[in-house]
C-alpha cells in the first residue's frame, strides 16, 4: 500500500464490538473526514476480515477515490487487491480517474471491467464519456457510443449528454448536434452542453442561435449556459445580446460566481466597454487567473495600457494568482500601445525565470511588433532568429510590416524569403516588396517581381469584411 501523506486529523475510536455490530465499520468509513481516520477503519476491517466483503471495501474505496480529503492511490491499491470488484467499485474508480489529471486511465479500466464480469450500466458510460471528452479521444468516444447502444443505454439522458459533450470536445459538432436533435427529452444540462460545445469550438453564431431556441422553448438557462453564450457574444462583438443576458442575470437574481463573472467581464472588455468591465471586476467576490486576464487583455487591446499594467502590478502584489502565458500577452500588448520598450524587454526576458513560462509565438509576435514600431528592426530580426522554433507567418508578417513602415528593404528581402519558404504561394509579400522598391525608385526590381507574379500565376485575393448588424 502506498505511503500516505502526513495528516493531522484526530483518530477515530474503533467500535467496541465489531462482531456484535458488523455494519458499524462501513458506517464509520462513510463518516470519515480524513485519510488518517479512513486508514484506521481500513485496518480494523482487515483485522476483522470484513475487508473481503465487497460492500465494506467499496465504502473505503469510495472515500479514498472521491472525497476531497481522499487519496486516489490508496483507492487504486485497494481495488487491485480485490479478487472480484463489483460494478460500484469499477464505476467509482472510473469516475475518480475521469476527473483526475490522467483521464485515459479511466478508459483503460473499462476493458478490465468487461473481462471480469460486472456489466456496465447507466452509471458507467457517463464517466467513461467524461474521460473521453477530457482526453479529446474521439476513437474512445465512438467505441463507448457503440457499447452504450448495444446495452440499450444510448438514449439515456445522462449517457446521451456525455456523448454530445465528447463529440463536441473532439470538434465533431455535426455528430453532437445530430444526437441532440434526435433526443426525445432534453433538460437544462443537455441544452447547456450543446451551447457550450458550439462556443468552445468558436461556432459563436450557432451558440447564440441555439441559446435563443433554448429560451423560446422555456428552458431556464443555468450559469454555465449563460457563460457560454456570453463568450460567444465576446467573440462576435454582440454587445446588445450580452447586455440583455446581463439584465436577465440581474432580473433572475442569479448568483454571479467566478465563471459567470469572468464571462461578463470578458464580454464587456472585448466589446470595448472597459468601464463596465472594471466595475464588475471590483464587485465580484472571487477572481481566478481568467478573470484577471480578461480585464488585462481587454484593457490593453483598447488602449488602456496604463490601467492594464497597473492591474498586472496589483496581481503580482497579491501573490495569490500566478500569471500565465495569456497574462504576459496582455502585458506585452499594453507595453506596445504605451511604447514601454524597456518594461516589455524585462517582462519578456524574465518569463521563464520569474513565472516558469516559456515564450510562445504570440509573445515573440508582440515583441516584434513593439520593436518594429519603434524602428528597432535589427533587434527584432535578431529576436526572430533566436526563437527555439521557426517563426510563423504572423511573426514574420509583423516584421515585414515594420520594414515597410521604416523603408528597411534589406531586412524586408530576408523576411520575404523566410515567408516564401513557409508559404510559396503567398503573393502578398511580393506586393509589399514591390511597393517598397517603387518607393525608392528601384524599377528594375519592381518589374522583376511583377514577372515572377505573372509567370507564377499569382492572383490578388479579394478582401472581405464583416459586421454585427444587431446593434442600432
């Protein structure tokens, strides 16, 4: 049995007569509040021979696997020592593993369950599907779907909801929607799962349309559904609908927790209503890293650079929440808008040391944009060369744009070569470079590029734009 962590809870006193009251140890296991207490009960069960009873063993396993003070390795060790675990023990362990950092282990337990005999039931499949959804395992989701169908449980409300969530998490929204449409009964959970699936896969229009249908059906939305549609409004620029949802929350007196509060702040911030977002940020009782990021990034994007940097400083001083890679993107964006090159350098070069965050393409893109705007093109080029992986078109495009603004043709030529290695069909770089040649009167180079474009069959791609017509 694995060594348990040091725990300081008071020990439980054993029952006075185990033989006179055999169920007492099982009841004691249910009333435990710490692993120290549970281990004592477990020991008494072993001494009295009760642990060979699956009912008694399942009570110990349930606490160790699912209780907030439990210890999953203890449950796994107990399970492996049982000669014939029952379906409750399998379901409990599958449930615990599905919620653990290793959801694939729940999926591996299922074939063992099939081999050893206890048949899967309506409590088995939802947790298996949760594991498949968390792991993004489409193959497993489809296999579980087949098994649920064979057992006549695919139409069970909770199994069907798990299937919709699994297909949605794997990006197969057509399959998820087909299951949703075929259901004869839908509760709030099922509607929320489908709306969330659309929102998480950036199908914002579909999420909003389904939310409207949900409201017309008379289903009361829960906070998870409201948070999902608010996220869709944030991406669509749907400020009007976002305000209506906020009014609904106030009217229904829905408690604004950290998830719903963050969704509201994000919606207002991404729609430029920074003052409203700031007010909500102050009012909500609990904040997580996503809450801070929503306001920092929104403020930085809309030019409230000073406020974004003040927020970052406040976040560091509180010491309760550690910045992540999204936070740093917001800070670097704020530095870019404010022209704070030295601060941006310090933050960028201290990411790994101070926060344990390895710079990503987005961080390099921010730095290249900042250095390019200030005319430090050689430094920007050296930064790109020093990347651990090859720069993408976004980073190189930012550098090329800066070269054009400052007339730096030599660096622009090298950047164009790099972009063409990644995307040989990218004609836009020829146009940029040709215009730069024309501005300094290098007409032979202009004609050379035009010949390359003609002989390469390159055509200009039409531009496009979109707008949200819901606002008046």
